[in-house]
C-alpha cells in the first residue's frame, strides 16, 4: 500500500513535458491524465507559466495562419468594406509604429530622469528649430514686392535704431574673368560720408558698368537702391526663387533695353541683401557678393577715411565720439549736397512739374515742396535722405487735406486753355479752313512746350551761374553737376525740336533754318532771357486777351529766331560745362 501511495504521489507531482502540455491545452488527454496535469498546475507556478506561454504561442500561430489564408479565401458579402477598414487599420498602425520608433530613439539619448531646467531648454530649442523651418518655407511664398518691402523696412529700422558706429563691408565684384575686392565704409546713422577712394583702371570700368545697370557704387547691395531701379523700369516682371542655404532671390526681368535681368539675393532670416547680379542682352554678367559685414565702434574706425563730421540737425543730441567736429558746413559741402539733391529730384522727375524748392542754410540744404500723393512724398523723401546734409520737408495734398487748392489750379489751367483758343493763330487756321479742334490742340502743345523750355533753360542757367568754374567741388559733386547739366540739356533740346517741328507742320514758318546774326555775351543770361521771350511770343500767338496787331506768320518767325538762339546757347553751354568739369 505504501508503494502504491508513493507511486501515485510521484505521478501527480511529476512535471508534464511539452507534448503533454500541448495535449492538455488542446483537450487531447484522457480524463485521468488531464486531472493529473490539472492538479500539478495548481501547485506548480513554473508549469503554469509554461502553459500560459504555450497558449499565447498557439493563439499567435492560429492568428498568423488565418491571416495568411485570408487573401486566398473566396470573396463574401461586405468584403470591400472590410478591406478598406483593414487598410485604414494598417495605416494607423504604421503611423503609431513610426511615432513609437521616434520616441523610443529619443529616449535612448535622454536620461531616465531629467532636470526641469534642462527639459525646458530642450523644449524651447525644438520649438525654435520648428519655427525656423516654418519661417524659411514661408519666405518663398512672399511676393517680390513683399520681400523688398521687408528688406527696405529693415534698412530704415537699422538706421533709426543704430548706435553710433561704422559699417565695414567687404565686397567681391566680378565681371567675366575679372574680379576685384572692394571695401565699403558707411556711417550706421548715415550722418557722415566716407571720402571718395581712388580707383584704378579696372575698378573704374567696374564702377561705370554698375552705374549703367542702375547700381549705386556706394551701396550696391542696398534693397532701397534696387527697388528704386526696379520702379524706374517700364516693362519689368518679377519672380521669387529659392536660392538655398537660407537665401531667397528677387529676379526682375526686362522686356527691352540693354539689361536682360537683375536679381537681389537676401537672407530669409533677417532679409539682409548679400548678392546682386546684372545680366545684359550682350551676354555680359556682373555680380556683387558680400564677403563680410561688420559693425565697428567709432573708436575702431580710421578717421582718415571720413569727411569732417556734419552738425546735428533738428536739435538731435550729438553722439559721444572721439572725433573732431565742425559747427557749420563749408560752401563746398553745401554745393555738393545741393547738386546731389537736385540730381535725385531730376532722376525722380520731380523738377519737371512739381512744386519743389531748394533752400540753403549754414548747416544744411533744405528741400521743401508739395506733391500730390503720400506715396510720392515718401519716395522723394526716401531718395533725399540718402544724401548727406540734405533735409527733406515735402508734404502731400492728401496729408494737408487741401485738394481744393489742386482743383483751383486745374480750373485756372482749363480757363487759360479755353481763353487760348482765339487770336492770331485762330485767324490763321480760319483762313485755311482748318478745324478749331486742331487749333486748340496745337495751342496747348505750343504753350506746354514753351513752359518746359523756360523751366529747363532756367535750370541750366542757374546751375551754370552757381557752379560754373567751381574747381573746389569733389569728384562726387563734379559727377552730379555733369549729370544734371547733361539731363537738362537733353530735355531742353528735345523740347526745342518739338516746338520747331510744330511750327513747320502747320506751315507757319518755312523749312529752311533761321539765322538772326545776333551774338549773346553770356550763354546763361541768353538762356533765361530767350526762354522767357519764347513764352511771351507763344502767348501772343495763341491768346486774344491782349489782341496782337501782328499776324501769326510774323510772330512765328520771331519764335523761330528765338528757338535758334536757345539751341545755340544750349550747345555753347554744354561745351563750356564739359571743358570746365572734365579738365
């Protein structure tokens, strides 16, 4: 009996092998063996764990078998819906798996317990990097006008908030196989001007090529300068291109003219221009690239590179500089400032029809006037602010809310035009059975041209009187004066030709040239007197307010003589100016 009991206890406590365990799970054991294994599992946690592990393995095998057989089973009702659901479930699992892999990889590099301050720094860094990439992508979605607007606003803001100091900018200028390096110095607050640097033959050629493309030699990478050139183009189209490495380019293409396209490349982080290119239709390419940009304190600057410090304007407090100061501007400095201001106005066509006046004080050149729109006022003020010692005080009719003044002026012009439709010219047209509409058109053209001739002639005479033989002008002043004389002379000659062509076209004067044999002792005085005389003769021809006893042919003959004198004086004045300023 004892032997039987011992065998029974041994058979109950014996650990089942794997085959017995699988048979137990599948229900394939006899009742006695099933009861024996069940009794053993109640007291043996190791075998119980083995049983659970085997069950999970069996379930996994069954599930895998079903998944492998499922694609080969015949379709059933609703199979398409179940397929879509299965695909959605798999995509969700993949997303969760990739997220889990990323988080798991991130945990490998992070300690199990992190300092709160370090965790905050990490979160802020990740957020900053994310925002940077978002900002970089957003920069390319901006238009050319938006990008240039931000770059120009950045330039203005930098000048306004800048502390006293100097910009040290090193540039590379390349044209074909020729490359030069140039250093540009600029006052951060734009109150002092650097002295003109001597240029060799190669640099001079580069300078002329850049200026022909509308690029400022002193600030070739200025967004304001690029936008000014862009606005002066009549057939320009823009597009924005990603330039890589945090850069974006504004490319302006032209339909005609020698320039094919120009571009300005800037950083997307702060819209600071770093490169400008010019491509011509003759396959010529120029590139200006920034090599370095540093802001220095005045104590670190070389005083020999700068012109004398100008006085502060409008009561601004003078910065503490260890540089000698001067209380007043010299006559030469005022001359250069006025000439450069006149050149800016001439390039912006502000000296043709707008009410602009230039005045000089002992410490500045003041440009005052009224223009039509606030946009025009801002454009003129921005251009004039680039000139040292010039203070713009330009208002707009919109700002003054005085449109009635403009309307009054327009009414006076209309009244003058209506009154001009009678007189000797009207009699001349009536005798030849020509229409009143044609007579009115010719009258307005003659009056407009005569006023333009007077304006340009006075400008030339004033420049000649003020600056003729002034050998004290620096190269910048001489260049501005020469360009002003060239521009005004060209416009005057064009107006003279147009007025003479009108007189010929209506057969008021013969086709042959008119000589009067008079000599003019002073070309400047001749321009002013003869242009004034031309306006008076034009009014006599077209007006009936003071009826003239002379015929239209007699008045036109004297007008032709006056126009000839004006043309001759313009040529003589240009020759005198060239011999004076290009010795």
